[in-house]
């Protein structure tokens, strides 16, 4: 079996390019030796949950580069490896770490539901420019350009801490660390809290970057199913009957990929359950500010009288993802450890971006921008839900988030979302098959629709195309075999 | 023995504040229990190579916060711990990771020789502003604010790659990864190449950030002594007779802390030695662009026909340390692995800073700024060398770097640079005792002088004060005991 690594759906590289880069790396590192045979496209497609067209496209690209050659009826063979002059045996030196997932440049499809990020057309460029100019002409410019603190740019840190105290999120026993986005918070929590072989509970399905960060520590990952109302607490309790996990990471609002939100009562129960079991609770709340409908629910951190919950937040989803600034709020002894890990990871987070985001927030421009994001997000959410109601066959189920960027579609079990992606791509529509998000329960029949980055018209056209493809496939399957009943919707 | 962690000299927090933060964390995490006795100031000073005044100042601060209380003749006792409401046992949860080293705000001494960073007075603020405005008003502004690539901002990556190829540094088999400063490159190399318990060779003395990054992987560190001409190759060969290290990291130009540069012949020998032993060679060259005198020597990477050497460079020392952008050049299979590790560490490096630094370089402003830095660095280097010649007692030896930011002073063995620091601080002069930089050979009688951040007059006054303190101490010691001969200068 080819050791193909996790693909990162947020980077929007076409699947065939990601696969191409993976196999190329296996060849160039010598892990696929000269002359060795690649799996047949059907076989590899099955292994990865991709369609054959995707695998074929990757093979064609490899062939065009002279890395493999195909022989009709015999398959494809590696034609070049070990031709570098290197004396270090990089294959051996790198064995044991997972294969790479480089990000190839993106192509632009008709309707891309595959990336959960804001549309760059919504970026308030003029306000960003004004903010930037205020910062570079301000009295702090020189200080910002000098080496900073691992804890974060002090004025930003004070601002966020004060905000968190005002909101009742930070207690006296809490402190704050600025990170280079939320991904770094996962990575620091992993290296600080989780030892090799320890058990970590993640939502299943979950954002692959969270899974990858904990996987790198050699943690044993167990997925806790996500239901209509977020984490399935009964499933969690069953797991805790025979497991002693180190920590549980949960996305309280508009979870990626399902869009599910944990209700107030469930948040309280979750606190009771994890406290009784002595499990450290990490609350990932990077989508909470994007509530398009309904009243916001207090964060788990806010509800936690003990102050032990660790809260992660970020500017990425509501401002500019290219500026990498997030933060962690948690008990002071933990924050001090995380700060040390942060220091030896990258000294400190880029100060210019910290200063710009602080000014953006303090000037009120962030809140103005957020209101516009909420208006446009609401419009897109309504568009995607209405289109799903209208175009998806009745046997297809989907979640109904009230904020965030994604919803989750579950097809009848006979359908394979990975296989159907090829057809969708041919019609200019992309999405991410559900198995990219699996922890321990891969679902071949589910998929994620990220709607935040696209105009309502694109959303409607894209969902209409998907509806037709799913309908056609259902009819084809029905013609060949009795339909499997759709399972209870999560 | 109190588990006090590595202090980070680059962050310029006074030593007593760093120590205070360390002990406070031990108390608040519960690792120092309520009622337990702190070591006597003399005892802790001895353990850490600090002076008693520093330890006393830290204890006083703890006492003022009600965390400890002193009883004459009995010592100091912890008076508060475990008073937080937390239910998670953070002491137990965090056991095994080293204590933290938070960065306290700096006080400004008369002459601070303790931080190897450029003077912020030399930052070309106007040129930075113009560059920044060109970027935010340029056609790429929207793209820069969107999520980017783990490999780096593509135009910057292409620019640096092209530059490295033109210089003959990058070969066809090489690729490039943009990192969040060089510290992140150490950290990624550690997690990608070094497994727990494997041996890593570092220069001794070495920049503590490099030591800490490899230490965190659980690597076994061995220090290779630095001589007058950089790494002591004979010592290296002796070590290689009975050790099988995974990698060796070496700073080819103006090493931090010693200022030593590896001559051309030694670079070639080093390549032969490490290749014969199968040791991966990491060349850290963040100071190479700061050559104030003499002709530049080809980098080890450039001399390495196999292409296996891994080269680290950065904008931090020649532009703006607060913008965290460095890069790694190495064999493609390695860069692909590092890119994956980078992706799950923090997705990608801040794009705004990458774009600004690219524009700064492409506009020719970086090179103009570098010339000014070279002129001012040359002036400072001459000032510090002349002042050392003039003011240091003859028994004191010092290195004579031709670039970079630091030189290394070795006092006669009877003198303790940690003890003498208290006297220097009372007169407004700071430096870093040599033992902060030790890997396996701590030297109580050495110290680092970082001269790049200060005006020539400050340098002269500061060295004059140090010369007087060292002279007085030498006389005191001579009066009490026969003088130990100074060892051969490194």
C-alpha cells in the first residue's frame, strides 16, 4: 500500500496535484525504487477514496515529468530514482515521518465548496490599508520591528486579555498567549501536554489540521462522533468507561466540517463529564464570532467555574487569514509552559501583523467588518440551505448550521462521495469527501460543503449540479440493487 | 535542586526577573509546595552561575507578592500555592516538561552587551514605510491577506531560490522553505530529523535557542569546542571515533556567541569529516551578510558537491527582527518533509511580512540598508576591539571577529563571570555569562559581549567599566592566592 499522507483541504490544491506531489516525493526520496510498479489507478483510488480520474491525472503528470512510464496492460513503473548526487541516504534519514503534502497552486473551478475560508472579495482592503498606515506611522513602529516577546505583542495581549475578562471568559487564574494562528496552538498543546502513546479524543469528523497536529506527537487518536447537536455525549461517556484520555478537543460553535453547535445544556454536561474523568478540555472557538442567526451561547470556558478549560481563538476567520494571529486563554501555569514551547518553536509571532490586527480591532473597523461578514454569511447560509432543500434528492441529508463556513451532507450509504467528486469536478464543482475528516469512523458517503467563500449565485448553481449528480447516481444504483436506507442523520 | 530552566539571553529581561518568573511558576504550578523552603541565595547563585544579588532581588520580588516569606536565620519559605480553583492537577499534567522562561520587560542599562540584535535606531523606518505602502497598494494585496502556502509566499520563494542559484548555493537537487525565522528552522529540523535519544552535535558554546530546540526532542547533545577558527575539527574527529551522531549544526560565519568564523580549508575538511561519518550537516548562516572586514568565504553549502548540506538564512539580523522570516535550502526530499512539519506547526509564515521583505529586497533598499549596517557595524567592531585592547587587563583574552554581533571574553580561571555580573550591573553594564551558552563544557570564566546594538561611545564606556571591574577582581584574587595561568585562548 502506498504511504500517501493526509491531504490538507484548506489549501485548495486540486486533489490530483496533491497526489502527484506525494508520489513524486516517494520516488525522489527513493522510497519508491527505480523499476517498482505503481498500484493500478482503480486500486489506489479505492485505497484513498478518490476517483480513478484523479489518480489517472496524477499519473499522467508524473509520466510527463519522466518519473514513471506506463506499459499497456502491465501498469506504470518508476523510471527515475536515486539519480541525485546526495550522499546522505535521505530515504533512510526521513523514514518514519509521514509523507509530505505540498500545496500546489490552485485552479479556479465554477463553484468550489472545498475550502473553509472567507472570500477575499469581502476583505476590507481600504480599511486594512488605513490601519496599516496608522501602525507604520505610529509611535510604536520602531518597537514593532525589533525582536518581541514570545508571549505576544504586549499591547495586543493586554487588549485581548481585557476583552476576555470583560466577557467573563478569562478568570483571575488565566493568562493568554498569542500564537501564529490556531494551528500553532494545536501544535503547542500537543508538544506540551501529550506524550507519545497517550490517548487524545477528537470530534469525528474533524478538521484534518487538528488531527495532524496531535498525530505528530504519536498520540493515539479516538474519534467521538458528532451528532446533530455537536459532540455525541453518550458516545463520549461510553468511551470514557474504558479509556483514560489525556485531553479532548471540541469545537463549540459551527464545527468544521459539520457546522454543528453544542447547545448550552450539552456544554454544561460536557464540563461535568470531562471533569469527572480528569480529561483536559480544549475548546476551539475560531468560528464563534460568525453567528448568522440565533443568540450566541456562552463559551465552555465561560461556563467552567474551575477555570481549567483551554480556549483557542483567532483573527483568521473574521479578518485576514494571511496574517497569522491566534491566541490561547488558559490557566497560568499552562500558559507559561506553552510560552516556553512557543519561544523555542519560533521565538514569537510576527509583530507587524499583531500590531495591525490590534489597531484594526481598537479602531472599531474589525467590528464593522464583522457585521458585514455576518450579513454576507447570512445570505450565503440561506442560499446554501435553500438550494439543498430544493436540489438535493430527498434521501440525502444535510446539517443546518446557524453560522460558520461549512455544512455536512450525508448521501445514502450506497453512494461514494469520493467517487462522485470526479463527476462534480468535470462540471466545475468541487467539495471535500467526508473521509478526509475522519478520525476513527470514515464515512465514504459524506461530504463537506464550505459555502462562505462563494457568491450566492455560485452556491445555487453548484448545489443544483451536485443535486443532479447525486440524483443520477441514486437512480443508477437503484436500477442495479435495492436501495440501502439512509442511516439516522447526525 | 530547583528546576530552573534555560534563560533566553536575546530577550534582554534582567536576570533577576527571569529567575523570579521561574520560581513563581514553580510555586503557582504547585511544584514548590506551600511551606517548602527555598535554597539559600548563595546556594542557588552557585547552582545557576549567578551572583547572590540577582538571587536576592528575585526573592525580594517574590516576597513583595506574598508568594514567599523570609525568616531571619531560617531562610525563605513558600507561603502560597495550590490556591487556584483549578481541578486539573496542572503540576502533574505539566511534569516532565522544563520550567518556563517568560520574558519580563527590559530595563535600559547604560551599556547593554547582553543582546545580539541590531540597534533599532538603525532601522530604516522611512524606507520600511515606503515599502509597506507599495505592498498594501500593490496588485497582490488581496492575495497576501488570503490563506497562503506552507512553502512560503510564492514570489518570495522564487526570488530567494533564484538568488541562491545565482550565488551557486542552491543546486538542481535543492528546494527552499520559508520559515518563521531561523528558530523555527531549528525546531522543524529537530522534529523531522531527530528521534528521542539520538545524538546531536552542537558548537560549544552555542546560541541557547539552538540548544533548546534540539533538547526539546529529547536528543542527546554533545558540544564540540569552538576554537579561534571556529569548530575544533580535531575534537570533532575524536568525538566521531566513538559516537554516531545524527546531525551537526555549525555556524560558519561570526558564530554566536564567540564571533568565530570557519576558514575555507576548515569548511572543506568539515565536509569530508561529516560525509565520511554519515552525519547530516546543518549550516546556520544568519550572520554571514554582516562581514565588516575581509573577503566573504564560500558557504559550506556552496562547497558541498553532494548538495546534502542544509543551509539556514534569515532576514532578522540584517533587516527587522520583529518580522519573522527565515528560510532553509536543502535537498528536495528533506524540504518536502520540513514543509509538511511546517504546515502542521502553523500552516504558513505570515504573508504580509514575507511580501514586505520581498519588496524591500527587490527594490534595492535591503542592500542599501545592509551597506549602512556594514559601515556602522565596522565602526562598532573597531570600537569594541580597541576598547578591549585598551581597557582589559593583559591576562584577559578575547576573540577578534570580522563581522556579526558578538565577541567572547575569557577571564583568568580564578574569576567567575556570573559573580562579576552583579558588580557590572550596579555600574549600569550588562553582559551574558558564558555558562548560558554551554552545551557540555560550561566555562564560569567566560562571557559574551554583543556590540552591534550600541553606539561606539557606549561601547567604550562599557568596556572601560568592565576592564576596571576585572582588574580589581584580579588584584583581589592575587592578593588572596597565587594566580592561575590563563588557559590557551579559544
